[in-house]
């Protein structure tokens, strides 16, 4: 039952691959190094100083900087380069995300301890329309379900995915149902859009999502949305394990998950965990 991730085989290095190419955006590592160097110099850095500090030829560095100025990640002030508004915004988002995760981690740890099952905190990746596991706490059961942190899961056939999807705006949900292929992962996977819409409406009403062997054989999940101070849902918390065990202990586990979601919502500043979407129906 313990899930393992496939190991990637490294391709043999090409001749000369040890040298970095400084061809603008084709060198993402250098882009991040530039941002980091500028962040450490709030008064700005000249082109010459920056080239010396990063050991990059001035011509190549200038190509980077021109692109980054255009995107707003770098700005020019008194002939010196400084961090731009786009980079500052990115930093703010990263700090906020880590702060939120830090506030929810203890809740997930307690959920795993109380339930005995593996507990997850998942985040909605709006662009890929998937659930992204940002924190996984291993359960104590001898047989357990244990995907790695960073694992992605579909929204339509997993408990944590449904807990996230159900509380998005109606336009987002309609677009998801229209554009996503509901592939059958197991014989129990719900692939009917009409049935899925009814499931999502139930999740909205109950603030609880359940999946039974829909994504993986004999694996079930119980999840609940986590609300922020604006009543929005970008995170969900859940437990997963063998379906037979989750079914036998269903009521107790639902209580643990709901309590954990309420605590996590409180940690994110939610005024009330009774938050509801403004629309009464998905359609």
C-alpha cells in the first residue's frame, strides 16, 4: 500500500555540458541568481559589479537584465539595477505561502496522530487544475497510503480534489467540467459530469468530500476545505488509507477531519468556518 515514486534516470552529460549557457531566459538558474544578488543590495548594483559578483560576462548578463526589466523583475534606478516589482510580488507570495503552511502543519500532525491514518494538506494549482500535496504526515498504521510531498492528484476523483474544486467560483467549475477529460482510473471512478456536479453540490453543503477507490484500488479519502480570512478556499486537509479501514471507522474519521479543517481555517484567519460560496448552485 505504501506508494513509492519512480526514480528518474539521469541522462549522460553531453560534451561541454558542464559550462552554463548564458542565453537569456534559457539559463533560469542565472535569472534566480540575479534576483538573489539584487535582493542583497537594496541600494542597487552596477552592471560591472553584478557581472563580477556572479562571474557572468557583461554582454550575457545585459541580455538577462534587459529581459528581466521588461518583465518587471528588475528595475533601473540611477544607472544601478534593483529588484523590480514583479520579483517583490513573487517574494511576498512565497513568504505568505510558507507562513500559511507553517500555521497548518501542527494541525496535520495532530490529525495523523488522532486518526492513525496518513494526513495531507493540499493546495489548489489553478493553472494545472490539480491538487498539490504540500505537506504529508505519515500515519501509524502498519499498512498505509503514503504518496510523497509534491504529488499531484486530479480534482474530480479524489476527496481532497473535490474539497478544493467545490469551493471555487462557478465559472472556474464550469470551465473545469467542460475542458477536463474525466478519465476512468478504476472501475469506481465517477466519469459522469452530471453526477460529479451533484457530488460537488453535496460537498459545498456538507463541507466534506469523500472518495472510495476512485483513484487507486482499495484507497479511500476523507477531506474538508480550509477557508482563509476572505472565505476563499485554496487549501484542503484530508486523511487517506485502505478503503476497508476508512469505511469501518468512517464516523470517527469524519469528525477528526472536520475538526482539523476548522482549526486550520481559524489559523488562516477565517471569521467563520461556516463560510459558504455566494452561489447556491454550481450550474
